[in-house]
C-alpha cells in the first residue's frame, strides 16, 4: 500500500465512517449466513422462525443505516474527500451518501416487513413449483409486487416510472427505455442465428447420456473452479435447488451452490463455473475497503458479466476442453472414451429453444430475459394481473421461443426471483452477456485467449479482469466502468457478432 493511500484511509473522518459502515455490514453478514442456511441446510419446519430472525436483523441494519450519527459522519468525510482530491475517497463518500439517503426514504417498518415476507414467499414458491400449483403461490407473489412497488414509490424522484426505480436497484443508470432499445437490437439478431442453426441441429451425442456419478461430478467441477481462479480458502461449494452465489463478507467469505443430476453433467459443471465467476468477482474486491461500498459490486449486470464470461466465453469453447477433457476422462474414462475436445464443444453448445432459462443455451438465453422484462413491466404497472400471469407467460414463450410449457412448474414457476421480490433483476442477465462479449473482445487485443486456455493458463485473463473490473468495486457506475475497461461504450452489435462468430466456428453455419 502506498503512503498516500495509507494517509487517506487513516484520516479520522474516514476511520469514523468505516466504523459506522462495519457495524451495519456485520448485521448483514449474520443475515446472509441465515439466508445461505435457509437455501442449503435448514429443515422445512424452520421457515417461520427464520423469517422472524431475518426480519429482526433487517430492521436493526436498516435502523443503523438511518442513524443520524452516520449522516454526521458522512458530512465530515465529504469535507475531507473534497479537499483530498483522492478519487477512491471521493467515490467512497459518494456511494455511502447514496446508500444513506436511500435508507432514509424507506421506513424501518417496511424494511422489516419485506424481510419477513421473503422467507415464506420463497418457501411457498418452492412448494408451488414442486406441486405445479401456481394459485398457491399467487397471494405471496401479489404481496411481493405490492411491497416492491411501495419501496419504489418511497425512492422515486420526479416522473421516473416505478419499474425504472426497481431496475436501478440492480443496474445503476439503466432505464426501461434504454433496455427496450437493447432488446430491439438483440432479439432479431438472436432469432437470426437460431433460424440458421436449428434447421440443422444435431441430437445430443450418445456419450452425453452418461451416467455421470454425482460425487465424481462434484469433484471435477471443484477442480475446474479451482484452476480458473476460485479460491476455496475464502469460499465454499454446497448443494441447493437453485444455484447461487452469496457473500457474507467479500472478499474473505464468498460461497457458491450447485445442483447435480446423474443424467446431465452440464447442469452441475456449468452451474459451478457460472457461480464461480460471480464469486471470483467478489473475491477480487480490494480488502482495504472491506465493509464499505468500494468492496461491493457496482451492479448485477457487471456481476453477471463475470459469470457469463467464465461459463460461456471460456467454459464452452474447444480451447477449454483441450485442457479439461483429459482431466474429466480420469473421472469418467468409459463414458468419454474416444470423445474429442471438438466433440465436447459441439455437444455443450446446442442452439435449441427450450423451456427452462437456467438450462438455456447461450444463443436462446437472451430471449428468456426479453420476455421476463416485458412481463415484469406489465405486473408492476398493473397492466397484467397475477392471476393472468401463467397464460401471459405461455403466450410470450411461444412468441419468443416457439415453445409452450406443458405445466406452470416448467413455466411461470421456474425462477426463484419473484418470490424474493427481485423485480427489475432479470435485465441484468442480458446486460451481463453484452458486457462479457466486450470484455472478451478487449482482452483478445492483448492476450491469445484460446492459446492460454488450451494450455490451462488462466492467470493473464484473470489479472486483466481483476485490475479493470473487480478491484474498482463501486468506484465507477456500470457504463463508465465498461468504457474505462474496454475503451468504448455499450454496443449490442458486439455481442451479436461475438455469438455469430462462435456459432460459425462450432456449428459451421
């Protein structure tokens, strides 16, 4: 650490501010551990008391975030920041001010109620999906819509629409108008690629049927995650119904989950790579700023770019399999006998419209996001009722992907997000793919990515991402971070061209 950085961070106003932030972060740490346990180990009977515990912690954390003493501390830190001219310090107090002002607009009672509703809503969704019973989940979904809409009203300024407020919880600077324009460019491009490939799509090869021993799958995916850069000394891997990454304390405790099927190794392997990409982002934050916004993700679009980058731009390439297929054959020698890296790359890159978003291929995935974006806007505006959602979902699936779910379990009930009140979240998945393509293009200008990956050398790629994407934390807003990293603004055409080249190389069309 340079003397200048030491002087800046040791200033009494910054030390005081960091102390306030740490007291909030430690409460959130405990809540995150409880949420992690809820999704991985908690018995079903524990749901009600867990909801109460999470609600209590949310109320405490929110109360501390509204503490007038924190506001006074921010003012003192702002005075120092402006005189220091230090970009990091200026960014720190800017982000803390933003968080503080947002918290002041949300009543503690609302924050507590929101946390209390989340746990039973998630449990209701899990039961409804298992039983294919959307009406059983509908009342809690309606409650989540009401809570999120009310929160957006508290935060709304001027004539900004409610849905834009919700989007900005996850992607700063994004608007529904801007994202609609992105979809107008991306959707036709994706459909054009799909039309070319689906006509000559090949069935999955025989070796793909396995069987794939679950324990060996987990061991192999753990090996892969370690080699690409996920640090298990600061992380963990566990099982759950819906894979996710969570961070009780970035960058020293960042955990991931997966699910494993004997008949399909890709769900586990690419789920682990995807979540490891998320985790590597958070493990890459600067520990100097732990418990502050500079040790936090600037947006879920940037977050998603890291999972998409490692899962698709690295993990689904022939180069990846040049390195990892020999290792996988030590776990599954009979199943993979005679299989080449090219065989594997073709098999793990299908282009086939399907029902389930998390299992969708790289090309059709964006269409899943576009339809959810439209449905969310309609739900939040009131143009679509919860009772009519399953029918609207099926109609959009047919419109965008040419498939219709045979049940709500594989349709409107497939995602966990709405049960958690995460409205405005889905667009970040497509934005992540766009950002990822531009990061790949920029890295390729200085690194022969396919050569390095074939050789199992991930350090150069990892270092580029860590320096330009991970370590800044929330120092720059998403589109500024992108432009600083790659030298140009967001361009959906780069994503379509990137996919087009990949499809031509793998599928020959």
